[in-house]
C-alpha cells in the first residue's frame, strides 16, 4: 500500500509505518520505529491479524504487537470493527483500488460499527504466542456475537 499513489501519500502524511510481510528484514526497522513512537507517548494502531483475509478472523494473530506490549508493559486495546454490508467492503484478490472504491461507493450500507473493549494486559511469564492467541480468542467470541 505504501507504493499506491493516493493511499501511500495519505499514509505517509499520517505517519503510517509499513512492514513488508515477505521481507523479514523490514520487521526490526518497523519495531524500532514503533518503540520510538510508544516511548514518546504516542498511541499506535496495529492490525495483528496480518491483513484482510475475507470476512472473518483467520488462522493466527502475528506476535509483533503483543511482543511490544509485553516488552513495554503496555496493554493492547482491542477494537472490533465490522460492516453490516461486509461483502461490499471485502477486498478480493482480483480487485484493483479503483474497483474497490467503486464497490464501496455502491455499497448498500456505508456504516461501519466498532466496539472498543477493555484493555488486555500481558500476564507475567506468559509467552507472546499465548498472549496473541488469548486476544485472538476474544476476537473470535466477538465475531460470533456480532457477525453470526
């Protein structure tokens, strides 16, 4: 997305940090930048699921955000976002950005619902994998509650 003409420029102005999932060397650079942001008192939004995978939570949450939470002793603040007309907002592999914008403009319902839940603090001695999976299980519960 960083290389997209419109979205990339908006992201740059907003201070978005991008990770190239296929390039493991980009992760430490992003981690250092996130640490600087958090230590300066800024808030950050991270999508631990690793990108849109259809309309539902998929396999696992990536551990990076949870490792940061543990390292700094900061909580994760879960936000569950969904669209009543999810099929209109879902990005499919064959769509371009103009296609997606057109689908969103034609959506039956343009509303997005979001729920902000209580912070989840890292437990002493808990593995980062267990921490991430525990939060993922909460999301699966919210998914059942709001989407099924």
